C-alpha cells in the first residue's frame, strides 16, 4: 500500500450523530459538537486475528498517568452544570444563599459570588455570571494544583531537555494553531517535557508574527552568546509550526482559520517558516536562520505528519512520514524491530523524488529528533485508542473559554480553551474573531456568554513590570468589549483579567476592575 492509499484508508469511515437542541438552562449539556460513531475497525490500529492494539514502543504506564491527569482536570469542570441546576432549583428557599454556597463548596471546591446569591430574590439568579465564574474558578483550581497533578507524569516524558540539547537545540519554539484541540500538544501529542527552554505561542492557523518571532529568536541568541543558556554555544534554535486537519471530517472539522482547507493550512504554515528563515538571514547574515520543522496534527487521532527537512533545512508539504501509518505497520513487532522499521521509513522518505524531492538529507540531530518524535507519538495514538475508543468522540470544538493576550502554560490539555495571542486587539483581530465565531456556536446560540480571560505575564525581577502588565490587560479588555458591543450589551461576553509572574510568585491571579482602575 503506497502513501496515497494509506492516507485514503485513514480518511475513510465515520458516521456522525447530530447534537440535540435543548433549553439554555441545560448549560454545557447542550453545547453542539460532532460525535464520531464507534467504528468496528479502529482507524489507527488495523490488526489481524489474535493481535491487540498494544505497541512495543508505547509507554503504557505513562498513558495511565496521563489518563488520570486528564480525568482530574476535566472533573473540575464536569460538575458545574448539575451544581448550577440544583442551585437554581433552590433560589426561592428562605435559606437559599447559605444552601447554594454549601453546594458549591462541597461539589466544586470554591464559593460563588455572595452578591449574586443575595440579590437573586429580586430578579432571579444571574446564571450567565454564575456560569462564567465557575468556569474561571475551576480553571484556577487546575492551575493551583498544577505541580501535584503533573508530578506523576512529568519525569516520564520521552523528549527531555537533555535529549533536545543532545540533538543540538538550545530552544524549541512551537507555534500550533490556537484551536483548543491543540492545547495538549506538548505533553500529550509530542510527549515533550514542558520546561523553560520550550516555548509555545499559538496563533490562529499557526500564522505566527514573523517580526515577533525574530525578536524572540534574537533574545534567545543573546542569552546563548552571553552564556545565559548552559551548553548552548554550539546549539541551534528550533522553530516548529503545527497545522491541523481532521482525517474523517476534513471539510468542516479542519482549521477554522483556513476554512477547513487542509492544503491551505499546510502551505501557509510552510510559508511562515520560510519567511522567518529569510528574514533572519537577510538581517543577521547567511547561516543565522534557525532550524525549522513543519508538523501536521490529525485532531481525530492525535497522529502526526512530520515533514522532513532536507540538507538545506527546507521543508516540503509532500515529504513527510505519518505516525498513524507507522503505528499500523509496526504494531505487534518487537520494540527494536519496530524502531528499525520507523528509521527505514524515515530514510526512504528523505530520498523520495518528484514533488517530495529535497536537496540531500537532514542533519543527524534533526533526524534523531524526528525519530524520537515519531516514536513518542505512538504512545499518544495508543492513548487515544485505549482511552477514547481510537478517535475522539468530540471531533470539533468544545472549549470552555477564550484566553486572550498571553496563554497560561500551566494547564495543557485538549479543548480546555481557545487561545488568541495578542498585544492589541487590532493586531490579533483575526484570532479573536475566529474564537468568537467558535463560541457563537458553542455558547451564544444557547444563551450562554463567551467567557474571555485576558491574561498577561510579568517579571517580578523587573521593577514596575506587574503594574505595566495590569494596564496592558485593562487596555486589551476594554478593546475586546469595544470590538463586540452587541454581545456585551446582551451580557453574552464576560471578560476577566489575570496576571502571572514568569518566576512563579503568582500564577493566574485574577484582578478586579476596581483594582485595575486604582493601579491606573
């Protein structure tokens, strides 16, 4: 079976069950999403009689720990709807406020705004405000438990800082699409240990800002040249762009920014990588450009297309290995046999001709990284097989809120939030508009507001940094509300502000509007 036939097989199958409409009082229970019907054959694991979908290169213990983590994080949100329903049913009781707080504390672990409960007898409960409060407080609870939640799996990650350094990279700068389905990219899909040398900055459609990335590259290069990055003297900077697609529902569950046009998504991401390399070489000289890698993510299966650079560092839309194919080809083989097969497939792909042809082969460090990334992703494919029936039941968007400004890096999990990177709303308008469009379907059409968390980092080592970050958050919040006045007027867009210190003295601390005004 050649590559085109394998991809055709991967795209095949899948009937879909439409979501049912229901009154807005059901809150999250009514949010629409595409649900994949269970297939008789697993889309990522085609096996023979007597075989099981258990790969010799997969870390099943890590998968178990990640499943526990996923269950814990999602569990902090899953009780919101039923709790609010029960509280709503009590609102005419004489001891309503006390009983409501008791339910919230017992089931959710935090209090509700007392003023909303005390005023409920006048015009009823403000369910929009309560729902948004619970979304943000549950997220804050996840952040507060980050260290304890992540400790069981953090040290088992396959791609460690030491391994990345051995491959020749002092910094890995990753730009995925802002789509919430890519939020678990680093620990789940890549099995890469989150650390201070791995940066993630998402943009809609993976269309990162070339000038901003040049500044990030220059900052890290300055640190390297001044000895701020231990052992970085002979290492390079790696930029990874990650586009996405849906193998089973490509026409409407692909990248919203690119109108689910997979060809446009991959070619646009490649173009941005090319522009970054050209810009740096024209500015700082030939040979200064960072190494680049183009990766595609099938959000149905969490499988990867890894596009192989050639000897010049150029990537090609047609020269890639597909990890779902690699899984199917090697499941049931001994670990070393499977590893040798993957290496052979990578080397064969490097020597393809026609549209996929390149100028020579990638360097040894990049090849080591590609092989490790492909092998690590097999564990995620099997994670989806064992814990999500091979293909996610919710194929599309199911995010809880929009994070605007700078994304928090504490909670990394699929479909927790949509991220709009921006310093000003004008420059990030495309990202915000895509997010609002998504939440119009998820929330607004059912009477629920769009929760927007405006979040920025500051440095406690820099005098006045927190105050400036606060002013920035207030400015962005006001600009967002000005851009969508119809939603604000109907209480269908609710913004909150939060700040985090890069050195962990504060993690996503919410700031009231009155505090921001006082700081101004």
